C-alpha cells in the first residue's frame, strides 16, 4: 500500500449519519469480520463475542435498544455488529485459548506453553476481583477491535457508525446475554452513505498536534 494511504483513510473516514440502504457484498463483509477476529487483545485473552445482524428482520430486532434518533443508523445500514464481553472469565475459556495457540504452533515446548498460560491468567486476574472491573478491562479490548474494523472498512470504501447511544440493559435482554454470561460493550453499523449525509461534506475537526502530544525526548 502507498506510504500515505493510511493517512488518507484517517483523513477521509467519518461517522455516517445517513445510510442509503445498499447492501455490502457478503465477501467484503466476511473479510471485515475476519479482520475483526484477528484484532489484538491484551495477553491474547480474546474475551469477546460478536453478534451480527444482516437481514432487515434481524436489524429490527435490535431497534428497541436504541433511541429513535439512532433507528435509521440501524434500519438503513447493511449490517450491524454488537460487541459483547463475558461477565466472568472461566478456566474453560483460558484452556480454549491456550489449546488454539498450541494448535497454531505458538509454543516450541511445554515450558513456553506453561509460561503463556500463567502470564495470561495473572494479568487477566488483576481485573477479575469484581465483574465491573473485568467488564471494563474487556471493553477496552473490544474498542481495539472496534477501531481496527472501522478503519479497515473505510479502506474498503465501506462507511460505518460507532453506536454508544443505546440502552445496554435492553440490548442484553434482546440478545439473551445474561444466560450466555455476556454483556453488551458497543455496537457498530456498516453500509454506504446516503447523498443527503451532511456529515460527509463537513471538514474533519480535531485539536492541533501541539495540544495533544507531549514529547518526552
């Protein structure tokens, strides 16, 4: 990719306020979801689960969790992804991640495998004293995935809207998350901008570099 292509994506990407209802080709959406699957997490904990809604019927099921002003960002989108995180991290989860790492050839010997398992459990354990702390830590990881996938989408010419304006408890209820040991972290919708999306023509506005960065050199 050209050297400044990543910068241009960051300059051009914006939060879509109005979608045109056009559907993302399934191969492209599957690519986006694979990029999301590959996103990094602290100690490779992968403490997340994603619910996707593509059909009109599936997306409308989610609408009761959103205020009316956000409904069009769901109903007119092509796809919606709900990011959820577990309310507990179990031994079964740690073992599942470790087994997958082993199957993928990440451990040259049993000692390295043991160290990886111990290290992950130690750092995750720092946040496992109560559910609130654990969910906050896992949500931080979910936002790494969120940033990764919306940036990738922009590079593919796909628009997106990150949605925190929702009733989280209602979304948990709609998806039956309590029974799954999960809770909602954030939602993102994908699609293509409508011609009347005024946000597309507004200049991007960010504070100046000197206000945001302090060099320690």
